[in-house]
C-alpha cells in the first residue's frame, strides 16, 4: 500500500495546478470577485482565498485566531497576545483536550460535527469560505480536489507574544493549544468540503513560511525536531480522515525534516530554490517512491521583475531546469509523474493584473505539460 498519495489520486494530481492562497482584491465586492477568480482559473482544484487587503483579520496568522483559547486582543496597542492567567484557562484547556480527543478518535467527522463547529472559520476571519462552499455545492461538474489551508503551528506561534512581550513559542501549554486548535480547524474544513462535494478530495496545505532558514525565530530554536513534530501531528490528523496534507514553505528549509512529517505533498518555490530541495535527494527519492507528491511553485510571485517579464516559453524552460536539478539523483519520470504546478507563493502582494498573469501562466504551463510530456510508467 502506498504510504502517501494513492495511485488513483496520483493519476488525477499529475501535472494539474492550483493556487496558494492570498489574493489582492480589496474593494467591497472582493469576496465575490475572489471566488469568481478562483473558479475561473482553478476550476478542477479550487481553493478559498485569503484577502489580507480586504480585512485585517484575513492576514495569515490572525485568520485562525477565532475562538482561540488564551488569545486576547489589546485595543490600546492594537495587537493580540496570549495570557494563560485570564478567565477559566485551565478549564478551557481541559475542554479543548476533550474535544480534540473525541474528534481524532471518531470514525467519521460527521459524528463529531457539533464539536468541530466550535472551531469553524467565519466572517470577518474569512469572507470567502462560505461563498466558496456554496459555489462548490452548486457546481454541476464537481472538481477532483478542493484546497483548504491553515497557518502552520510554528509560524502561528512566532506571530504572537504573551502580555509581557515574551514569545509564546517557548510556552508548552500554548504550543499544545495551537497544535490542537489548528488541527481542529483543518478537520472542520474537511468536513465542510465533503458536505459541499463528496466527489472532491479535500487537500489541506499547512503554510509554514516561518520554517525558512532565513527566519530569526527558526534559527533561535534549539530543538528543531519539536517544530516538525507539531507539523506531523497536524498532518497525521488530516490524513486520518482520508484527506491529503501538504506543507508549504516558499524559502529554503530543512526539507528532509519536512519529508519526515509524512505529509503527502511538499510545496516549494521551484523557480528559485530547487537546488535547496535537491540537497535532500536521498529522502526525496524515498518520498516519491512511496507515493509522495511535489507541488512545484514554479511561477514567481515574490520577484515582481521576474513575473513581469515572464512568458510561457521562459516558464517552460524554468520548469525543465527545475526538473533537471531535482533529477540529478532521482529518475526524471518519477518526478514528473508525481508533481503538479502552483505559483511560488500567494498573490496577495501583487497587483490584480500581475496576480491574473501568475494564475494564467500556472494554468497554461499545466496544460502545455500535459500535452507535451510523455511519461513512461
């Protein structure tokens, strides 16, 4: 049996395409505009988009703070902070643990729907997800995959401090709360996706820019295995309920440790950092042989100059370059057989025109590859 993505899913995932998350829409009709955009460009692998310019609550970490135990907002300083001394914290922690244990012990997420609904994502934290679910439900031709997202636990923890200004990444109780709450928010999405479309396989990306080797927090943590053990717990819970898990980092990181989390998909910036991933070729080869998938973020979204001058011919060559780098110690057909295409990161920092260009090129490259590449299976 495949350890990761099974053969049926692999055939549908191969060389397909999707987006990462954030989009630049910000006017009053931004939620509807973003949904129309997503289903226009990613109709077979749609995702609910984050709109950080529309509402501050849709910023990467803040988006998942809804009903988060121990997290408070300071109106005077306009910031969130953790405090484990306020209110019924110990009672809340017991309740969270009980809820978490009951959910992960269930045979079906429908059995624990009332518990999961405590960890739902609503407006203003997401102004697109309900529209996304309604659109998905009303589709006549359901997509093969639907993509959700959560902020990774390390990135989330390093986004907040306690009341005294001390980073909470070193607080064991807050780490426990974070892992369990984010896992439940991921499982809530899976439940909702299935209610809208039984045909579509849920895919949850865990967005972890914080594990980039350029992150000061990442470099200051002595026990890096704890970071990746948090990721593994969440990934395992996603996979337990027959969804696919992915880990996204758009910079250099320890991809060997990412692979050790047993995530189904690793998503990286293949335009700039394929050599960094190739450094872990021994583990990467085993990952692919066991059914793991690469989501190649080959369309640059951080380098505006690179994106502005990009066309499909240049992009195709960049894809070939990335595959040649990755295949130095791995069979090229194995890589191509088990990869799909994404932008390098979210499009939220781009203009609407450049975001559309990135999405068009992502789709166009996928379609070109499906036509031109012959895989020997």
